[in-house]
């Protein structure tokens, strides 16, 4: 039992770190901190090309958030 306590603490820290990193990534994307080369101004009034260009970055952020939640909620045995 004692060997599982450090692993549980490490899993909780890693879970919270993943969640915080995913939120930080969303905030940085929202402020335009990342220069995404595949988003080119099209001159159209539609936001669909811009949203499609942001899809890989936001998908990575959502996946990072999901991993963090999984690490926090993972239980060894019930």
C-alpha cells in the first residue's frame, strides 16, 4: 500500500498539470500568441476557414484536458 501513495500523488499532480496546460493553451490561442501558418486570411466574411485552421490546436487542447480528467478520476480498484 505504501508504494501506491507516491504514484497517486504523482498522478494527481500530472492530472492537474494537464488541465492547467490545456486552459493555458486555449487562452494563448484566444489571444493569438501562436502564429499558425495554415490560417491564411481569405477575405471572405465566413469564419469557417479560420475555425478549420484552428481545429488541430483546439483538438490538442481538448485531448490534453481529457487526459488530465482521466488521470484525476482514475481509480486503482473499486
